C-alpha cells in the first residue's frame, strides 16, 4: 500500500500594494478673458479659476474626448460677480470642466 502525504506549498508573499502612479496632466489655456474686472480682481478670479480647475481634475480626472477637438470647449456663459471675483473664477472653472464632460 502506498502512502500519500499531502504537501502544502505556500505561494510567495505578494508585494504590498503600492499607490497608483501619479499622472501628470499639462493643460494649457492660452487666454482667460474676464471683461469688467480691474487688473487686481482679474488676478484674483484667475487664481480661483486655476485652483478650482485643478481641484476638479484631481477629483474627477479628465474624460476621453469623444469626437470633441481638444482645442474647442464650450463652457457656455458664466454669471460674473464683480463683488466676488473668486466666485467668478470658480464658476468659470466648473463651466470649463463641465464642457470637457459634454
């Protein structure tokens, strides 16, 4: 009679999961035209625009451009707030990011 001894082999331990590699996105906007703002308020609106667009892309990424030429994005119209240029910049960034998803 033959005796069979089961053998248990352990698979080598898998390396610990690593964080996904960071993806670098280079988005170039040639001009952000803000009518009716002073130079200082324009800079404030632009800074808010950049910060909000960065936040949105970091949180939601960029969609695939399904037939939309990447240089043509319809952001529609944005309601400007002369009293709060940062709000205008934030609204513009959300409109641009929404236009990317359209």
